[in-house]
C-alpha cells in the first residue's frame, strides 16, 4: 500500500489484496502472521473500479500495413477494422480472437494495431489510474492521441511499423503501469495499442489490456499518529509501509 498524508488526514492506496493499517504505531501483522485486532481494514473490493476489463472487445487491423501516426488519434475512423474479444493474437496461447500474420510464416507482419474507447465519469485527485498490459512481444500504448508507455520496445527512437520488439517473449502475465491524470479526459477516452513482433519468424503474438481506478481510503488522524500498513493477498503479507508521526500544520 502507498501512504500520503494531507494535513490531519491520510490517503491509503491499495493496488491488490486487503489492506490493514494502524494509527498507534503497531504492526498490522502480529508475530504469528495473523492480522492485528487493532488494525483498520480496507477491502480490495472497495478499492478498485474497472473502467476497461480484461477480455474486452477491440477493433484491430492485421494486414501488415503502415498506418503512420493518424491511427491512434481519437477522431480516427476505425469502422472498417475487424473486431474481436481479447486475448487477441495467434500461436495457441489461449487466444479468443485469432489475428492474421500474412502468407509467409517465416516473414510475418511485424505490427498489429488495436483500438477502443472507455468512459470516465469522474477524475478525482484522491484516486490513481492503472493500466494493466499483457503483450507478446512488445507494445506501444497511446491514450487520447498521446503516447503513454512503451513495453519491451526501443526507448530512444521513433517507432515504425517495421520496428522489432527488443526481445521475444511468451507473456501470459499482466504488467501494471500508472496513468498520469493529464492524459485522461471526462467522458469518452480512446486507448490505442500497437503490438510488435520480436522477429519476423516469431511463432506468436498476444494482446490484452485493462484499466482500473484505484480508490483511496481517507482517515482522519490525531497529532502524533504513526501510520503502519500492510496488504494481504494470496496468503502473503506485503512489506511494512510506515509514515512518520503526524504533526499539526
């Protein structure tokens, strides 16, 4: 968990599991690894709101073409693209929607494009927004026309439809990235992704993406309070997060 004190209040942000926190300086985990009865509990279910779930439906283009830069702009017309649910890709790695790679299995298309929108009804500075990405091999992600991240892609060069991913991967896991507030807008938001092969002969690609809002719990504190917090998930405690004693401002 992440701790942030605002005056005499503290915001506690949980990214996974159940958060236990205390205000008296005691460890929320007891020596026998059970929860401290004095700890305040923040359940994971109350801390997350899915804005774009995993396994959502996406528009995609899998013809090996050079789409330049217009394709990731919000106003781009993708109505003639195909559509299907994630996981999208090929290679017998649990794909729900199979995409095409061309006629030559030794010289497959390097880049496949994906687009969709999601709706945001509120932006609150007490919350955090997180993107979770599963990609094989590499990906570049755009939000409302702005590049927000590269994953397993070259960092200091322009990306084209022929740019190879840095390494080949057989990825099933999701990687988490924070989304800056300035890239989001109230109402409709457009997320776009280009997934790149590591080599033209690579046997598979895969893509899925989710976005969630992480809500913070706010607790009023008295002077001298010492905050200690841990999250608990999959029978495992996180390292201890500590904030020094609260002072009047």
